[in-house]
């Protein structure tokens, strides 16, 4: 796939209103991050929901130290 989602295991993603997000052309190689401060969202203040471009990630994955 062109992108894949990464969710921290403690993040409650119900209800989800952003899974149909499609990045703009000039943003297609960027990691997109979402956070929530709502109690039902698991207080995801650190941005532990990410949409990651698969091709760019695979190009860099062997050199990554942090995500």
C-alpha cells in the first residue's frame, strides 16, 4: 500500500474520523501525526497515531534510530 497506519497499543481510536485522510501531493512523503486530549481517546498527547508513507519508510528503515 502507499501508506500504512501506526497506532500505539494504548491508543483508543474509537470513534475514528480521520482514517480516510489522503495527504496532499506536496505532503505525500511526510509522516502525518494525530493526537488527542479527549479522555475517550486514551489521552494520546504524544501523537501516537501516524500515517506513514510506505516507500519512504522502506528507503530509510535500516538507518532509523527513532520514529
